[in-house]
C-alpha cells in the first residue's frame, strides 16, 4: 500500500514532474471533482489534515481553493513528502505546511493531531486491510474538532458488488497480491463511520465509479 508495502505495480503511477515533484495521472483527473465536493462541505477556515497525500497535487489544488484553511499534508514515504513540498513551493501558498510523516493505519496518531476542522482521505481504503481501515476511521473521529468534517473518497463495492468489470478486475488483483486488502463495501463503511461516533452527512457519486462519504463529529452542546 502507498503507506507501507503495496507492490509498485498496484500503487498509483507516478512520473517525474521536474525536481522532486511526482505526477500521478489519477490525481490530475480527480483533483477537480474532489475540490468541487469540498466546496459543498468544507469549512471556510480552520485546520485541515490530508491523510496519505501522495504526490501533493491534491493538496495544492485544495489550498488554492480554500485559502482560509491551513492544510497539513502527510505521507509515510520520504520521496512523496519531498514531492508534496516541491509542488507547494511552485506556488508559495502560505496555507500549506511542510509535509509530515504519518502512518494513519497505526493506532494513536490522533493524540498528536487533534483539533482538525477537516480531514480528507483519497484513494487509500482499498489498498489496506479491514482492520487498518477501521483504525483510520476511528482515529479520524478522534482527531476531528467538534463539528469537524471527514471527507472519504475512493472506489467501493456497492452492497457487496463491483460496479464495473474494470473495478472487479482491479479488486481481484489487489486481493491476489494480499488477501487482506481490496475494495470495501459502502454499507460496511457507513457502519464503521457510525461506530466511530461520526454522523453521515452525504454519500456522493463521483466520476469513474468512485464514491465520496461525508461525515461529521457532533458539535459540543
């Protein structure tokens, strides 16, 4: 997986973009739709954490679109942290912090990253195990400030079924490499969000058969 040991042939394709920058075709394709989704659900200001930021192309687009949010990108891979920082340097945006190392599948990380008004996670759950996915969601719930939002994007099964032959084939290839990984079910994911104490706000159909889940932590009363 991008944060640990997913075989390179199953990870996002990244090509040199000059200096330390890497370019992932999928990030170029989905940055626009995800930014549009965030416009409907993200707070205008506050702290935003992106888990598994990859090449850094997403957080660059998000920081442009939401200047009132201070964005903290994270990545476990050093070369991708370098790419994130290199992309940020191309525009000198003041609301992107330097990328930090974070394995979001490890329990306890919310202790150091609490008070987030927004957490964004793109294209990771299908690359990790069920237990790791549940750990991420539980830690996100703990990391959110009261009233904070969680936006989760990626490919999912729909009531246990893949939505296309291409998705079924990719899911099978993931499971062949590691039986513990693969597409997660949409209804099961909603259950995990609820079990973590989050309230589901919306489920949005996204391009290329992807889904986005939007959930929030209840405000303090």
